[in-house]
C-alpha cells in the first residue's frame, strides 16, 4: 500500500498509508481536526538511490543505437545435429 500526503488547511501536512483500490485519493478527512484535506504530490526520494538506477530514470525510454561494428563478434557455430528441428530420440 502506498503512502499519500495530504495538506490540511488547519493542521498542515500529514501522510496516510492507503489502499490503491480506494476510489477517491484526491481528498480525505484530516485525522486530527476532521476537515477535508487535499492531496499533495511528493516526488520519489532519489537521493539514496543507486547511481545506475538514477541514470536509467534520467534517460527514460530513450532507445539505444547499436551499430553493426559494435556488436560482439561471435564465430558461426555449426549445429551438431544434422536435423535440428527433430528431437533427439
């Protein structure tokens, strides 16, 4: 279950652990004063995240261009079975 942060006009910010299947996550009642509080967007904390993961997030879904010259060189390997489509019986 994810954490959702809300802003109460009287009490300030508070965070609740709510079920994702709940219909209305945009507002809820403040647990202290019971007034309606609106949801606040908090970006994920990436400060302690691994540098490789940060780099992947930063690059997003940018496609990687691979040239034929940069492909690994694998020698052609002839099949040991004369009919590879047949299972060995």
